[in-house]
């Protein structure tokens, strides 16, 4: 069974641009089908996953209801895709939201380890491209179309964990001045509390503590902060499983610092409305994505930046008649 797909034209409701709903599935040849398949499924680079939610009952989430209908045996893709198109149109309540094409696709499972998937994709941007006709009197023509390099908005729903709002991968590469339109207003999704989420949130709370609360309570230098950041990231890179007690003893070490962090974590959980897990398998991809926020940089006026990657003992701070200074020891220059 091959991919089934339909496309509708969706305008901006506030600007009264209207909709053009199709009554037919797209008929694609093998080359076109392969291009569309790669264009759609190549959009999802992150392992971050989401689930549908509702402020009341899950079935009151209109996209969840439509997806549930699409996954039912013998589902009518045309009927349910039109429902999704109307919901998307009604959600466009910001004048800067761009109209475009809405693609709804059904991807059948490929093997016993796979599941059926529903794709909801929206293209908005138009890219200029050249058509070249070497033997014509007018050999070059400029046109506009959809670039296959990157989708503007996409959601891929996996047919699993239906009772808890399914499992989704979601991207929005063109927020149009309204960052809530795709994730919250239309799909109404939240990030799932899986290993990726726990790893991401734990790293976030440690980073915030080290950068904000630690220097507020203790006499720590920028080099000390850099050392804590490096040790935290190293722990997550080297361990397969996170255990809070082990982390606190190995990285923070000092009893007063550990108590300070515990208080900070409690406030953080209340403010962010989340729970930081005590134990979980560490997600390698979440660590990789988060490490860019763990850059240990000491900025000295506007003249120098010192990047601290490892051994803090090779870095010494002092002051003489010329002012403050850092002394750096090294073995090899490259």
C-alpha cells in the first residue's frame, strides 16, 4: 500500500481569503511520490515528541478527533482532510499568517516494527527559480514555487498511545509573527514527558542554577561556573542513566551547594509547572541539542573571550599594577 495524499488551498480568515477544498486524492507517478515522501518525512530532525491535549476531554481537541477518524479502518481521507482544512482556516486569526497549501497524507506501516502515520503539512513561502530553454528566443523564464529544501509547517502523527493523545513529531519553520498558531492554536499539543524531555529539562535546570543562583549565594568565579557547567555536561555525556543523588554528589559535591540547588529546583518546578525526574535513561540526542547552551565562556571587557573546555586548574586569576588578569597554562599550541 502506497502513500495517499490530498491537497487543499487555505487562505487567511482575517483577510477573508477563503479556501479551495479538493474532492480528489493526488495522483502521483513514482518519481513525484518519492519526491513528496522525502520532502515531507525529511522535515523531522529532532527526537522531541509531542501529544495532543485538551483543557477538558481529549476528544474535544478537534485535530485529535480528526486524526482518530483517519486511523480508523476504511477511513475517508478526503472527508477528514476537509475537516482539518476548516479547522486550520478558522485558526488563522492573525493578519500576518500566510496562506498556502495544506497537505494531508496517510503513510501506511512498512513492516511489523512500524506503525501507520498521518501527516499534516502546510507550505507558505514561495521561492524564485529559473526555467531555462536554450533553443528559444526567450531562453530564461523566472517563476515562483515551493522549495523542496524545507517544509514550512509539519506534523507527523504515529498510530500509538492513542489514549494519551498519540505520539507526534512537529516542526514550524515559518512562524509568521505568530509563534502559537501551529503548535497551540491549531494542533494543541504539548511535549511528551519521555527520556528526551527529562534529559532536556534536567540540563536546563542545572544550567540555570549554575549561571544564576550559584553566584548569587556563593563566592564563585566565572572559572568556577565554567567548571560546574563542564562537569554537568560531561556527566550526561558519559552516563547512560541519570540518577539525581549520583549527579549531586559527583558534580555539585558540596553539601551547602546541594541544599541550595534542591531549593532552586523546587521553585523551578513550581514556576515551570513540571517535575524534574530523579532517575531516567539519558537521551543522547537531547544532550547533543542542549550542549550549545553550556558554552563556558569568560568574557573580558571587549578584548578577549576565554573558552573553558576542561581542566580549571590550568587557569589562574589575579591582579597586579596593570589590572586584573588570567594566567593560562598549556602544553601545546594549535
